[in-house]
C-alpha cells in the first residue's frame, strides 16, 4: 500500500479528526505495512511519537464503537 497515495488530500493540520480516522482505515487494509515509509509519513505530518499516536487513535476508535 502506498500510504501517501491513500492519504492524498487529507491533511492533519486542516482536520486532525478526519486525518486520524482515514489513517486508522488505512491501517485496517490488508496490504498495509508499518514500515519506514509509514514512519516517514507520520513524521512529515507532525507525528513525532508514533507509538503514542497509534495508541490514541486506537482508543478513539474503540470509544466511537461504544
């Protein structure tokens, strides 16, 4: 999966909630890879603590399902 292509047009600085939702959806795709490209994408979008960020969007996703 090309994370840059999947997330094209979705900017975290513009709408963080939509960005997080779409990134979570990308991570659920069968061909998603948590590799250096994903890491670079996160850093370029202002996510320095990737582990903390993923923990937070997982928490948000669980809360939304309740």
